[in-house]
């Protein structure tokens, strides 16, 4: 049986989850992979009272972990700049690296992979995207013969949990508070609810599929904080629900990259994934459309992804995951040049002519209307109007919103893009 010796940097929830998983599932790892994973040293600035590392050597300076006789540095400290320094130091010391840190790969992936190639070591990061859901190896190995035209999905479990609860009638603020209480959301949830976490993940997947840079060029990112639970009610009446979707696709050698809320058909696979689940849809030329789902967070699922990378390191002779697409060059498609149908919620005074004044603005911009419905009256003589537009180009969107809101009879407007089937 082959032994792989590792040094773990960090001793928080993820690291202690990895420690317990290696210890508790030792027989399964040995039998299924033929690999014995041995933790030689842990880099921890402080102890974690929730986990006793036993006789494993502890280094208070995480950089001293690299000096030990180990094969792999497992980076679990989080953050960006210190993690980057640690990873590059390990690489230059001829140590392989496994990381669960999506931010450092997103911001410095190209530099990290160049150094890894130069030093003939591997950098693996399966658990950085969707924790233990095996999307990285699926794209780089099992689908190696396929042309992937589109990869899309819900890549943030916190956002999906909040939207799933709002679909059942809860409001945003109370659902976010509950998610924080249950540990699904951080005390500062900005990274999740404003779409940044999902953006990092789709940026990494785009680099794998299409060779886009890390970090990628700026692309459109929008969170879920402006969605109201009434939007779910109106969407469901029309056969939709609302999800936060991250998308990377290619057409005519141009890359489309975006992460934002969408209305998505209730009949679609992704619409039916609830709670903290991650769900991904992959369009390929040889196998058609593939679906993959799994837990996107938590100690156990992240540990599963890290252990998968460690087993892969022990068994594989391939180079780092970025090599398949390192020479591909594509043009990024401007988000303003894309076209979408839109859902509009417009809160207006219940007076004669209000519908006509709204539709005239659409007509002047040559934007068609698929449907427009006045809903039940609100308080203060206000009425909600739900409008579905035909496809129109994104660069017209902001000006359209502004013109409708300038109407004296209009009190509020919000909109959500409709994802094409």
C-alpha cells in the first residue's frame, strides 16, 4: 500500500473535518484506493478545542510545515495573499499542493499554475468549487473527449437555501437570519448573497473549460438581495421559479461569463434543486446534457473533495489541471451585447392610463411585450403590474428601467432576467 504524507496548514472547521474524515474513514480509503494518507504535521496558530490532533506534530508558524518530510501541503487557511505566498513557497520547495481555497485560485491561478509547471508539481483544488461535488475531475478527465458548449448552475449553497425558503413564502431578511443561525451563512454574508462566491467558482470552471484567464476579465455579477418573495408567486403563476445562476458558455469562439438571478422554468432540472444543494448542468457534444448535484458546503463534503485530490495525486502522472486549455485563446463577449427576456415588477398608482404610459416606453424602444397583467391592489391606491418582455439587448435595460421609474404614476420597479431554455 502506498503512503502519501501530508502537512495541513490551518486548523479551523475544514481542517478538523479533514482530520476526522481521514481518521474515521481510514479503512474505506485504504480499501477503495490502496492509499494510506498520513498526516505528518499541522500548521496551527492556535489550538481548536473541538478537535484533538493526538500525537501529530504542531507548528505554530504555518510556513514551517513546508520544511517537514511531506509529499503534499494542504492549504486550508483561507484568504488570498498569505495563502498565495504559502502555496508558491510550497511549490518552489517541490511540494504538491491541495487547496480548498477558491479565492486564491480565482485571483492568482495563472501565476500559481505557471510555477507548478516550472517546478514539476501539481496543484489540485477539487473542493474549492462546490466542495465535494466532483466537478473539477469530471471536466478535466471524464469529459476530456467532449466539447463543452455551456456550463451553468447554482454554485452557492447559501443563496440557494435562501431562495428555496423564499419560494415557500419566507422573506429575505428572516431567511438570511435563519441561515446564519444554522451556520449556512457567515456572520457577514456579503460574499454569498451578492454573488461573489458563485462568480469565483464559475470563473474557475470557465478557465478549465475554455482557457479564460485567472482572474478572468471583469464580468457581470449580481446578487439576490433585491428579490422579493412576491416575485416567486408571480413567477410560479407563469411556470417559473427564481435561482441564482452562474453561466459560462462558448459560441463562435466567444465566451459568455455571468452570475446573476434568473427566472428558470419549473420543468428544468436545476429548478428542482432545493436547500443548500449545488446543481450544475453541462452541455456536451458527445454525451448531451449532464447533470450533477451535491452538497456545496460543510466539513464532510469539503473533506471528501480534498481526500479525492490526495488519492488522485498518489495515482496520477498528469500535470496540473490547467494544462488542457492553457493554449486556447477566446474573446470575451460583452454582457451588454447579450439578449434576454425580462420579468418586470412595476408598482404604480391605480389610475386610468397607467398601463398605456408604461407600454408606450417599451414601444418607443422597439421592445415587444409578451404579457402584461395588473394584479390585486396594494395599500395606498397602488397596484402591482407584472410584465414579461420579448428578448431585447442588455444595453437597453438600465435606460428602460430609469424611464419607467421617471413616470409620476410609478412608485417602484425591479426586474429579473429569464434564462433561455
